[in-house]
């Protein structure tokens, strides 16, 4: 089983740096994964993909040497189980409003006694049945991680309960939806928004969890000073869009 780079860095007290893959090309995802990032965030919230494509993207992360972090809002445990068995190291849970949602996902991704996950030790996560069952059960529980998104105003009163929950590793602020829900879209520096960011950091520090946020690379330092230790700093879309825009703007000729 490929160990989680994210959990290794968290255990050492180091900063986690990730990138987001929005396109469904495994070669592109492997390129992103092999570029030095700790994890590649693959979104199944705003994308609908064939399961074989999702599997190929998880494979691409493994080949590139980064964790696959899959964002998905499950309707039942089977929506996450096959992702973990395929080798995804992390699950990102969006649009959380109550701790009960988080508990259900912990139960789905963790074997007893930490959860209620069912056993099927023949998939990629278990090295296709080559890992002895007892070792697989223990290692899977130790190497899978859960990222809970904080992007709904309704979840703010539950920050401490979620951060305290066994099986939760990261609280990941979603600035877009959070500010949208507060009626302050894009106003990340508004006092009400900053208070929530501070509350997320404080809850994580109280319970030994990690606070995360997406931001441009030049903003990592300021958020790091606030107490954030997990950052998504780029996406394939942004690279393509900005690269094309910059190339076109740099043309030096007369028509």
C-alpha cells in the first residue's frame, strides 16, 4: 500500500501543498502528481465521470507519486468505498452542515473499531490481495484521511465537534461558497469571514487537526501565519487559462 504523503507531512508538522485537477485526462493528472505536490484534488462534486475514468485518475496519482484526494458528497457508503479501494488516500467532504454527515463518512472509510467499513481485500489499496488481512486492516485505517470542507455558514457552530471527531484529519475552508452563503461573495477579508477562519484554526489547534484553505501561492505565507498548514495553490484549469492569456498578451507583431 502506498503510504499517504499528506499524513506523513502532517505527522512531521510540515506544510501540505496540493493542486487541483479539473480535467479528466489521466496523463495530465499524472503530470500534476509528478510535479512535486503532496496530493491532487479530484472533484466529483462539480464533475460527473465514468467510474473507469475515476479509477484511471487515481492510478495516475499513484504513478505520479502523489495522494489522490477525491471530493465527493456521498449518498451512501458505496459512493466512497470504491474510491478508497481503488487507492485514493483521501476523501474530501463538501457542503457539510452537521457533524452527523461527517460521522457517516468516517464509518464508511474506516474499518472497525474506528468505523464500519466492510472488508474486500483484493483491490489496488490492498495490493490486489497480496497484503495479509490483519496488516491491510490496520494500514488502511492509518493511511486514509478525511478532509471536511467548511463552506456553509450553518456548520460554524459545529466546528469544535467536527475537529474533535476521531477520523477527521483536516478542516478545509471553502472561501467561495462560504462567502456566498454569508452574502459577501469574494470578500475573504470581511471581518465576519476572518472570524470564521480564525475559528477554524483555533478548533484545529485545540484538537490536533490541520486547517486548510485554497489560495494563490503568493498568499500562502499570510495564511500560514494565521495557522493554516494545508494549501491548494493551483489547478490545471488555471495553468491553461493563464498560460493561454499570457501567451496571447505577449504577442509582438502588427496585423
